[in-house]
């Protein structure tokens, strides 16, 4: 049983709280979960359902918008409102929902193909505008639903049904892309690290504005083991205010190289005092972007995980609602409506 918080965080400020305590079971739908056995999506779904009661919001005020792909079956499996929408357009639909209904917690579930190929434009503008939505981007580095074509995050040379001689594309780095769009909350986590996944999802939900969480998710059928090289010492965990170290006994650290970039060096050689301390709340995204470039998108030897950036900016939907606020007087509203329809082509505000 989860205790209801005394008040919602900023990201959920206008979402009604549940009058009774909720449990994980309250967010489990009756639909049969139809992913391949061993798929990483199961872990993300379980973490999401387990995390939601702690937010304390009513199920009726939770909505999940998905696109097309394996991950986009997500809304069927959560006992809340949702929409399985069209390819790449989930961020655009979610933007409309967030603007029209400030009393809803709006989530987007998408994949690397859905979000970064046909949906790339919608994604970057939702992030740029800072719409109060939380985007979960499942990245398995392959098209799974259509049976194994290379995706925008597949490594160069990837041999698939659509690239029999090896892909020549350079892969997208979703975190770098989000930071380039100046998203106010950007994070990365992993499907098989339940504690880290829950921590990051909770932080994303609490943030007001656009939150993007990239989730490394294993596809056991078409790209099994894509993230295996990271498992031993490859993950560079970012924690606000702490030195950025990783590897055996924290023997490796991240330092500035003087050019605006960062690099990895043995702590014993450079000294712990020269290792960078992570600042997720730094307004300038330059360092967060530099950290994102430590992602080895080709061989997956290293990849930072955690919250890269978490800063406060006004949310697009809050600003838009304030802009179109109409006078309370009904007669004045009618006059303005008539003037808009029958008046001149231009008017002074």
C-alpha cells in the first residue's frame, strides 16, 4: 500500500490526487500482454505500474499516447485512458491533449523507429516547446514489429533484412538530439535495472515541461544482446552533485579536455579533484551535451545513464492557456466572438 503524498509535484500540479491509496494492481489492465517472451518491454511496464501509485494521482487522470511499434502496445496494458495512435504522431496528439486538459498526466510511449524516423519532427518540436508531457523512448536499435529492419539508432554496418550489405547510416544519439532541442528534462535508463528505471521515471513525471527518457531495451528476437558490452563496466552513472566515476571500484573518471568536450581518464592519474561533478540543474546544456557524446553508438563500450538535464522553464501549454484566457463576462465573450467573425481581417490586441 502506498501513502498518498500531501501535494503533487510541479509536473502534476493540476492533476487531481486519488482519494484512496492505490497499488500496482490498480494500474494493471485485464488485457493479455502480447510481447515476445523475454522482451525488455515487460520490465518497463512493471516498473511503470509499480511507480504510478507513488505519484498519488487518480487513474482517471492518467493518459498514455503511443505511436506504432512493439512498445506502442503499452496503453493496452495499463488500466488508464490511452490512445494507440498513428506512426510518429504521438507527440503531436499528446501536445493537444496536454493543452486542452491540464488536469491530465500525459505520457507518450514510442520507439526508436517511431520517434526518430517518421516522427522526428514532432519529437523535436514537442521538446523545443517544452510541452508538459513525459516521453518514454524505447530504444532497441532495430525495427521489431516489422521483423528486423535497421532503425535510426542501429550501428553502421548493421546487417538486417533491409540492409543485407550493412547499414551505411550514422546512428542517432537520442539524448544528444533532445539536448540539442533544449529539452528541459533529459535522461537515459536501462530496462533490466528496476531501481534505476523507477527512479528516473519518477523524476520525469515530477518535472513540469517536456521530459524525455531514453530506455535501452533489449529485443530478444531481432537484436538480442545489443547492450551486452555495457553490462560489466560500460555504464557511466550520472548523479547530481557527485563525481562522475565508473569502472572497477570507480577507477575511471570523466574530465574536461579543454576544448569543451569531455573524456575518460584513470582517476589515479588525474586525481579525484579533477573529475567532473555532475550538475543536472545547470542552465547551459553544453556539459550535458558533452556527456551525451560519451555514448559509444557504434560498439556500445560506454554509455552514460541517469538524468543529464533537469531545469525549470515555463511549460508551453501553461503559456498558451494564459494567452487565450477570455473575460469572465459572458456578454464580453460574445462581443469578441462576433467581432472576430464579422470584423476586419486585422485587429489590435
